[in-house]
C-alpha cells in the first residue's frame, strides 16, 4: 500500500516537471515582456540591463532550472506588471477561486448523484423524464450564457442576488473568506451554479447510466432474493458499486472546475486567479502565468492522486492481496 | 400426453405450484413463458427441473420468488407455500418471505456476491434483516453458517472479500447466504453450471446433505442430465413453457414416456460408450442436418501422410506476471503451462481435458499464436512457428472456434462479412468467388445463404456457433482449434454442432485440437486425449484406452467424477454404438 502511494507520488512529480517544461517553453513565443515593461523612451542599454536583471539573457535550460529551484522554495519571482512577488498575488486571489470551486463542486456532486440515483431507480417515471430532458439544456448551453441568464433572472428581474463581486469578505488568518457573511454567501450562489451546472448534469447522467448497469447485476438480484429491502439494495449495494467509475470522471471534472473558472469569473467579475491569469496573458507577465499553470497542474495531479487512493478505499479488489484460495 | 401422476403425497407438499402461467406482454403480442405448469416439492426432497434454454424453467423459479423481470406477470394458477397462497401477495409481504421462507441460489458464484462488501457484512446484513438478533449473535450465526457449508477457518474467511474466494468457495458462501434464516424451500438455478466437475460434485453433495438434514425442499433447475440423474429425487421435464413429464427421476430417465424426453435423453453424451454420431432431437422438427459432400469436392485436402505428425510440440511453457517489481527476482509469476510436450498426428482429433486453471486453453492459444510461448518450440509440419518471422502462411492453415458464441462474433458486422473476413484478410478470394464461397459455407453449416444478410443478434447460440464454424472454414484450413465449442449450448444443439465437427473432420481430413472439461463429450469426439493438471501434462492415451484404463491417479479421480448415466434410456442410440 505504502509502496503504491510512493510510486504514485513519484509519478506525479514527473508529470509536474513535464508540465512545467512545456508551459515554460511556450512562454518564449507569447511575446517579449521587455517591450511592455519599458516605455517608449528606452535605449538599447536599458533593454540589455533589464534583460540581464530578469535573467532573460540566460539560455533556456538555465532559466527553467532557476525557475524550478525557486519554485520549490515557494518563490515564483516578481510580477512584471505589478512589481510584487507572485506568490503574494496568488495567495491573495486564490481563496476566491478555491471557495467558488469548492461550493460549485459540492453542488455538482451532491445534486448530480441524488438526481442520478433518482432517475435510475424511477426509470420510467414522469419526473425522471423531466429531469433527463432538463439536463440536456444544462449540457448544451455554454457557461457564459447560463451566467448571463441567471444574472438577468435573479439579479435584474427578481433582484434577489448580487450580479457581480464577492460581497463582504472576512479575513481569517490571511485567508479572505466569503462564507461568514450573508452578502458573501449570497454572492456565491449564482457563480457556483453557473460553474457547476455542466458538471452536475454530467455527473447525473453518468451516475444514472452506471446505476442502471449495476442494477442489472446478479448480486443485486441475489440481494433482492435474500429479502433485503429496496432501500438497502439501492443505496448500499448498488450505489457503492456505482461510485467507482463515477469517481474517475468526477475527479477530473473537479480539476476542470478550478482550471476553467476563468469564464465564470469574467462574467461575474469574481476576483479570483482566473481573472488574474487573463490579465497576465495580456501583459505577457510570465512569472504569473508560470505560477498559475503550475498551481493548476499541482491541483490536477493532487486530485488524481486522491482519486486513485479513493479507488483503493472503495474497491478491495485493488488492494493487491488478490490471492484466491 | 398427460404428465405422470406425482409419486408422493400432495398433501404434505411444502411448495405446490398449480397451473402456473407466466406471460410477458410485448408491443406486438403476449409471450407465454410458462404455460399451465404444475409441480410440488416435499420437505427434504430435491426436485429437478430440466429443459433446454427457453423452456421456462428459470421463469418458474423467478415467479415463486416474485422476482419476475418486468413486464412479466403471473397470469394464472397458484403458488402455495405450506398451504398458504403466496402468488399475488403484495411487495412487502413477498419481501418478508424471500430469504426467510424461500431462498434462491444463482448460477454464477463469481457475480452473485457484491464485490465491495466482506462476507461478514453480507451475511450479518441478511441475518439481521430476518431474525431479531443482537450484533454478537448475528456474527456468531454467520460464523456457524460458514462452518456448516464447509469453509475452513471461518473466522479468517468472514472478513475477506468475495474476490479472495475461488468459484467453488464462493458458491458455498452463496449457499450460506441462502440458509441465513432457515428457509423451507431453496430454489437453485443452475447452481453448478459455472463450476468444475470436481467442485460441482462437492456442491451437489452439500445441497443433498442440507436437504436431508434440515428437511428443506429444493427445486434444482438445470439443463444437465448428469446432475439430474445423480442428485434429484423427482424430475419435471419442460419444453417450450409446458411440463411434458414429471415423476421419480429413475423412472423418467430410465423409461421416458414423452417423445421429447426420449429425444432429449438420447442426445446426452454418454460417458460409457462411444457413438458414431449423436442422435438429434427430432421432437418439434427442429433438427437441421448438415450437408458436407459438395464442400469436400473443391477442398484442398491435406496430404494424408499420417506417419508424420502435423504438430510436434516440446517443452512448451507460459508464465504470466502476477506481481510486478523493478527487481526481477521479486517478480512473481503464475506458471500456466509448464514444460508440456506432445505431438498431434495428421487427421486426428486430439483432445485436452482438465479443470479450469489447468492450462488447456493457454496451450491452445499458444498454438494459435495468440500467446507467445516463454519456452519450448512448436513445429508445424516440421517448420518452427514459435519465435519471430512472418506467420501469415501458418495462420491461414489454422483456425479457431471459440467457446462463447455471443462474444466471438462482431455484433456490428453482417454475417456474410464475418464469414468472408478471414479469406479477405489472407487475400485468398475476392469479388464473385468470395461471395460464392461465403454462400456455400453458410449453406453447408445449415443456415442457408440468406443468413448472410442478417446480423449476429438475430441468431440463437447454436446458430451463431455454426457461423463461427463457417468463418473458420473460409480459408480452407488444415487444422481447427475448438476451445470448449459447445459448453455454452443446450444438449440438443451441442449434439448438432458436434456432428458438424465430426463430419468436417472425416470429409475434409481436418486435424483438430478439441479442448473441453466435459469428459463424455471428449470421449465421443477424440482419437487421443491429453490430461492436464496445474499446467502440467498428466498423461496422453488413445481416448478409448484412457476411459477404459487410466494410468494416473488424477485421471482416475477425474473419471470418477463423471455423472453416472447408467440408468438413462438407451432408446434411439443403440444403432450408433461403435464396435
């Protein structure tokens, strides 16, 4: 077991190194940051000096090595645009994105599984048909459109919820949270639904399909033949077997919730890392872009590691002691 | 013809099914799966329910349990348990009977246990559903049940998961689960079909013991006449939803009165005599004979120089990696085939028998080139076919027929494309000639050329196996590998397929490798037989000599496990017995 975890972590590090290399090599093509940093009145000497100061005159492998060296120590350099340490900027912005992602992830998983199980058990009921049809809308509408629709209905027409920003935030040990104020919570609702709706419908359809498959299995029939109640059969025996494939997809989806919060953050003017990234691209702010990409890949890799461990927790067949006697 | 009167006393019956009719309404018509069937089960009795697939025997079991698949419904008749009518009870009342008064054992022990829960969890959950016991008492009972069904070290086994048990052990767990609250009736639906012969005997013994000891009434649903003959007290024979005959097992099997029962019994492969051909079930006019003669005319026959062996196999070894490791010495291997050597002569049917896990299929796969051997050589007509080099010439001459007729045909391909594919792949024929070959082959296996326009799902299991045979013949091979070709089929269909294979072998002078765990079938088919156990070759003998006088102890024990069919009627097979 320990062996397995160590191997997985080792693999994760390799993945991170490769992602870093790919991301880093791409930055050489997005433009020259020096152009943006110095004004019109620059001399060749100024350019050379700044280039040397930023280490951009070094060969590419040396730049990458330095980046890694610093990154391991939590130092992602200084933003070219804002002139402040990148780590500080990201730490400031990350809570907004993480809170949004957590709430919409929770929304997607809980509602997705509940609806998925419901539509699988009541396969031919009218309610299931309504839900299944409704879910098609969730899958086919683009995120920004859903955001705008929600803003129109709940902010403009009904005036129930705010249309932008995080509301009031409270600072808890350097982490600014919106969970503790009423306006903060209200502000979370629309962006969270917007961000999670697609994942929710996806999880729901997946759970439904898996559950229908599991309900056809012999062990479900045998559980019924032993006189176990429908509740035990559906929610104990069937649901647990449904979860294994669902976890894979859900894990990847959670990663993408964080990574693709950019659109939602733009629509709702949410002060998260997604907005930060968009601005960084416009200004060729390489340190911020590099740090953001590394952050996202750390999260993806971390979630995948977690998914693999969850597999083992759920399915005893993967625990390696497969000796049949 | 009227069913025989029951031999017992109907008043003491614990389960009494009278005139049961089960319907499955579909959009177009109502399909009657069970049509006015009656049978009774007494305490301590094992009542066999036999018939071919589609006869409705499993549907009776499901109807008693009230677990009919939608949209099935009981359309008539009554089911009484201990003189109380239980057909038509509501769902809650039925659920309280299930598992407590009536239990069920399913066919495949590998899939009837939930893989994600320990044996203890599954047992105690069932126990506490039916009996009001404390947790400690429930655990105690779970422990006793495992011990009772013959699982050693129950204390350790309780906390293991199903995948840590072998097939036979899992079926014991399933039986323990069925016994959780002392049921009066157990319905066993093909409980040993998925198991090896030796395990099958143990499980049937266990069921027999339980029936005697606890006075449980058992309905044993099976298609296997051997199981019926060995285990049951009474038997009911079903055909297309109707009961055709019922009575004491010895009487029904020894002196069948209904023509269907007669032909069914005639089609059972006998362990004690070798027949030239299998008698086909003639009842209902379903038998389609196979016409071989035209096919033989334009067949490139092998030169029948039978002095030289077609295959010389020596030291064949295959191992599978079981535990990975960076360090080679810490890797663990399962040696599936261990230093096996034998020859296959020109024109013979060479059989390999053994229990599951003995390596017989692995040998076939290595010969077919599907697995690469880890050691040893295979010479085909003197030429080496293991190792590197192009084997296209060799693959054209050997073809394979697989066990499962459902998964061995691509469901998205039309039958004519399936049959044409091997010839097309080897660029043997094209255009009109190819179409002609395909039509001819389909005609010869008794399906008719029109079958080419259909898709595999439109055919039954036996018909699909005929398609497999047609496909295997498309390249005019010299050697056929048949890996359990009939074990998924009904006995009458099995007889047809085996007859086809026999004819092919005779008329086209094909050489065949025939793999099976079914010893009577092997006796009927093979000229020489190799016995395998745990990857090793135990012995090779001429088939008749092997069955008459096995040399090794293991072979003897295998032969002893064959169902004894001495009591079976011999009507219809006398003229087929080979001298």
